[in-house]
C-alpha cells in the first residue's frame, strides 16, 4: 500500500463531507464489484455488494440520518489496508437527535488501486484488532 491510498481515503471523506451523496461522486474510487460491511448490512444479514449495493447503503443511511459528517482522526496505511479512525456526527432524520460517536473503517484496495472492500466498525478497538494492531 502507499500514501496514495491514504490520500484516496481522505478524498472520499472530504467528498462525503461536502454533501456528495450519490454514487457517481465515488465511482472513480470504488471497484464495481466492491463489498461493504456496515452496521446496516448486519441487519440484512449480508454485505452490500457492487454499485447497486452501495446505492442501497446510501439510501439506508439517508432514511436514518438527515446529516452525517465524518471527522478523520487518523488515516493510516497498514500492510495492504488503510484504516480510517473517525468521529461521526449524525442527526437523526425522525428524532432530530444529534449523535457523536467513534467509528473505524478498514479499506482494502484492488490491483487497479480502487477500493474493493470496506468494513465499518462501530468499535475502534475491534478494527485495530482485526489488523493486528493495538490502540
């Protein structure tokens, strides 16, 4: 992996925070056969797969939250992965309740340098342990 992949994850985060919520804003970074594991996918029992799955994840996110910002606390290269440790601030669509919580996402890149797998962890320690790291 390289610093380029770290910068790609930073660019994705920046695009998200500027309000880019349609898949076309992210396709140049993401492999068409990508797989995303998130807390929402655990409800469905399987990861979101491909661009269609990512569209569904974006809709699921939008149904729950009217706002969602990601503050990158740490982005680093770990072997063949990049880990993003962040603080999310989200506003519930129905409740209006503002939530602020830590999250970690582990990205894996394909040979074309696009993301082909991402896993969102609600527990930072779990993500670090998955990569053989300690906080």
